[in-house]
C-alpha cells in the first residue's frame, strides 16, 4: 500500500511540477462559493423557512399539542379586524420616521460634504456613529428621562417660565417617532454621505457660475444625484421601523401598540408562534408590495 | 494571483473542514457536581446574595441563575433547553401545563423536611399534583389587586379603574390573563372561566380614558410611580411591599370587595435536571423560616406557603399586614387554562390594547 503510494509519488515527481493539471472549473467554483452559500443557508434561509413552515401550523410544535396544517393564521386580519388599524398605524409610524430621517439625514450629509474637510470630517463621521456604540435600550430609556413630566425638558422650561404647564410628550406617538428618528438617523446620514461625496465639485461650480441659486443646485443637482443614497437609506429605515417593538413599548405607553409589539407578544407572551410568524410574513408581503409599487415610480423619476 | 490548481483547492477544502471540525469539538459546558441552575424572575427571592452565601456554606452547593421575563418565556426555555435547569419557579396555573407536557419530575417530599408545615390547601392544590403525586413544592402565594397612592381615597371596587376621577392616572399590568381576570371580576363573573367575554372586553375598554401606561416589569412600575405618572394601578401585593420598604414609595395595597386575583408559585424540578438532589436541598432552604424571615423583613416578600415561616414574622411586619388571611376568603386562585381559552384571553387583551392605542 505504502509502496504503491511511493511509486505513485515518484512517477508524479518525474513530471515537471510547474505543469499542473487544472481541475474542471465547476469544482473550484463550487468549493469557493460553498462557504458563502452555506452560511447564507444556515443563517438566513433555514430560519426564514422554519418560520414560514410555522406560519401554516395550528399550534406551536413544541410540547404535546397536536399540530395540524392550517391557513387560519393568515386569516388573522379578517378574524381580528383591529389588527388592520394597528397595521396602518405602524405604516404611518414608518412613514413619518423615514420622512424625518430623510430630511435631517440629507441636510446633515450635505453639511458634512460641502462644509468640512480632512480631519474635521473624519471626527464628525465618528461622532455620528458614536450613538451606535451604546445599547439601543439605554438610548430609549434616556429619552424617557428627558420627555416625562417633571423630566429634563420640563425642568428647563420651568427655569425660564416658572408658570408654564408641562410640555411632556412621553407616552404619545410623537415620542415614539422621536425615539425612532434618533435611533435610525445615522443610516440615512451615511447612505446620503456616500452618494453626495461622489458628486464632482466642478458640476456645482459650473451650475453656480451659470447663475444657479442654492435651491436650484439643491433640487436640480444634489437631490437627483443623491437619490440612490436617499432611497437605500429609506429602505434601510422603513423596514425595521414598522417592525420595531422596543421604542413603541417604552416611549408609547398606552398608544405604543404596533405590529412589532403584537408579533412580539405572540412569541413571548401568548406562545402562539404560528400567528406571530404569519403576521410577520403578511407584514413582509405588504412592505414588498409597497416597494414594488414605488420602485417603478422612482426608476421613472431618476431615468427622466 | 495563484491559479486554482487541484492542490490549492484541496488545501482550501481541508482548511474549511478543519475549521468546521474544531468548532464542533469545542468543549461542552461542564456542570460542577455541586452546582444547580435556577430559572426564575430576576430579583425574586432565589438570587439574594446573602441567602446564596449561607446556602453554599451549609451544603457546598453553588447556585447560578437564568431569568425569564414572562411565564410563557419560562415554558419556552424549559421546552427548548432540556438539561439546562435544576429548579424552576413556576406559577400554579403554569405548573399544571408543564406537568401535562412532562416537563417536570415528581417531588420526593422526604428530602424536603420543611414541607411538613406547608399549608395543606396549598400542597393539595390540584395544579401542583397529578394522580396524587406532587410535582412542585408550594413556595409563596400572593395577590394581584390594586395599588393606590397614599392619601387618595381607597377604591372599594375594581370599577374605580374606570372612574372619571382617575382620568389619565391609571397604570395597567400588560398581562392578558390578569386583565381578563379583572374584567371578569368587574362584571361579576368567574375569573377562570368567564362566560361573557364580550362584557369583559367592554369593561376593560371602559378604562381607556384613565389608562396612562401599561407596565411589564416591577422596575418600570417603580420608576413611573416615583415620577408621579399615575395614582392607581393593578399591582402585585409583594411588589407593593418592596416598593414601600425599599424605594420608600407612598403606595398602599388595596383589595376591593370583588376579591384579589390570587396566585401560588411553586418550585418544580425539570424532568431533565442534571442535579435534582441539589435542587431539593435548595427548595427546602427556600421554605425554611430562617431564610424566609430574613427575606421578608430585609427585602419584602410574598407570603410563604410554610405556616411556620409566616408565623415567625414580627407582628408589625408590612408583608404580614398586606397578606391578611381575611383576603384569602374572597380571593380567586388562577388555575390552568385550556389552550383555546388562553388564546381567547390573549385575543381579548390584544383587542383592548389596540383600542387603547387608537
């Protein structure tokens, strides 16, 4: 056995080592792609498929309850019509958060690109990312300190105007949107920054030299050219926001009921994973439908 | 760039395989012989540092904890992590569910000498036993009822929750079973099996103008009460003692005429527990008068199931006053719910919450 291998090695060794017989292309392609696709399968497709399978079951397949195949979980919006209003409120919450993030994030990115250079710009970029280093829960709880009655904001107001009433907005939808904008703004600043930084200064100088005012430059050059950044930022923000449950629960009080909290309740409180899964997939379908509708419009705009 | 020859590709594949193998060969978590893992709410008696120190000195068994933030999360953890826990704190209602799913093992009461003085009605609670075999050591009992800011008039009925004098000053417990129970008591129905869920829904919806927030943890309740955000709340008897004693909050626990929503927590041993002997020793310690008196007087505790322990408390003790035996007469104890009723209760509460949010 060993002799055979030695002999084989000798015959091989006699061949010029620099001439190697190439493997068929598909072997190396498969070997190289395997880690990526294997990882994607384990980390994304399998959990999603499991949840998709759960959403067709009559009960959570743990414990002794017999499990049957059913479509009733997808009838939730018909059987429990109050979910429609919750869904609508969640979409509106996503809309306002994305809108405020887009306005503030775009302006901040313009300021970063047009008014700073070198070290200052790097420092400012790090400062924008800094909140990401703290736990989201901490950030949301600190807002409750600021916004509540006799909180930080109230105290400052009463220092200036002692007789003024409370301006507390804690436990309202405004507080929820405020907390969400604070949490998701960096995504928009970064995507807009990346889009804006590629615009050649010469284009803006040319426009200015031909007499364009700043608003013309903004609407004719900056916004159209940064549109890909704005759109990807909006997608990055809108999707997690309509599924968010921590910010509404802590800042929303009584009004903090969203699709996110309903789905979370199904998983943690009601132990009804199938309903939670079906609600998630319904929400996913609605989001995809919204983006499918608007992607055509947006593509038309950018092409024209 | 190197060409992808057979040898290089093989090297790459071997490296990948080796990496994968070394991951799976990582040492498994080793359980020390004298260690038990307890699954409980955080800050609920079992994890007091002084108690663990005394227990370890006595028995040589060290105690580590894992926590849950809702009872269904506890059941999920038991179902999905077999072999991870030795002792679990679970409500009577959930205990029956866990026993039905074979998640618990029978208790050998001969190894829990303190159980001899445990109240018979609690030990014989049908939720804790199956076919005459006990599956949990009753530990503590308590009530969920109303808590009011000191100086405000004491509510005589749960209907006070909907009273216009408390506009925007009420906090509700974000728990479907408790709220449906309170809605049932408001409408004069059996808390465990209300026949008219529509009336319960209406009663809960009528509270809407008063509801300021829904609380889900005791810590959240304390912070909001201290910030003067509400006056009247659905709250736990033990929680009110802790808030008053530890946080010095001006709170008073009130049981209205409809009676409190009662609960009993037991100590169960998961069927897959690696160290059931250690768990029994810890359960015995947890109903020991020595432990209970220190817990109740220093921290504040619900009423112990062990009458010997409860009687060791000083007569002016806050916990002993709050857990007045008179309340036991009107108290309804939460029992196990069949799946469809539980789902109906959850749907009622989701609907009410959606109505609050409008």
